[in-house]
C-alpha cells in the first residue's frame, strides 16, 4: 500500500515538474523505479539495438493491446496481448532464445516476463522505459504500412512521458 502512495505522490510531483516545463528524462526514471518490481532483467534501448544487430534470433514481444500495436510497434515485434496472454502461443520459441518484451512503459511487459521466467525461459528481458523511451531516444517504430511517427500514448495521463512522435489515443 505504501508503494502505491509513494507512486501516486511521485507521479503528482512529476506532473507538476512537467507543467513547469522541466525536462522529464530524470522524472521518467524516478517514475519507472517506483513502478517496476525488478523481477525481470532490464535492457536499455541502446543495448537492445546492439543485441538485435549481433543476434538475428532475438524475439521481440509486444505486450500491449491490439489497438496500441496497430498504431506502431518495434520492427518485427510479435503481438502477444497482455489481457489475453496465453503462454502456449510461444511453444515454437526455444526456452533458450533471447526474448525482449515491451509495452508503453514496461509495467505490463514485466508481468509477462515473470510468467516466461516461471515457465523456464532463460533469457528474458524487459525493455527499460518501454516503447515510450525507445521513441524518445529517436528509435524508429513501424505500422503495417511501414515506418511511422505515430505512437499510441495509452492515455492522456501516461502520454506525458512520450516526448517524441505523434501521440495517438484510442484506435485509428
């Protein structure tokens, strides 16, 4: 309970900083520290780019909703849907395959990562800061039509953390 009070107070304070025009990079990190349980190893956007160059077998799993995934996702990411996650859909992936999960900020993907680790997957990572941090650092996202600037911002309150790209709310 105390963690939720801390998170709410931190979030409110960070909203105030955002309203005052302060950079939110440090604020975003503070918010993430309060949100993550640190049960799944994290990987930075920079480390993920390097890992993808070195190993074409890395599997990217997008844990967001279908409407979020449809707007944009990381290149070659597979949609697995947080709300309807079924681990049996991953039976074709070897337990030793490197897997990187992501969502908007990394909370939903951390939960799916916990399930994968419990099921015996050995190399599971959560993208630190999610797709928001990925885009904020200038990395590309894609839709079915190719590269896009659009990013589903989840909600207006969470959308404050998305500093680059064209924010989309709802479905398009």
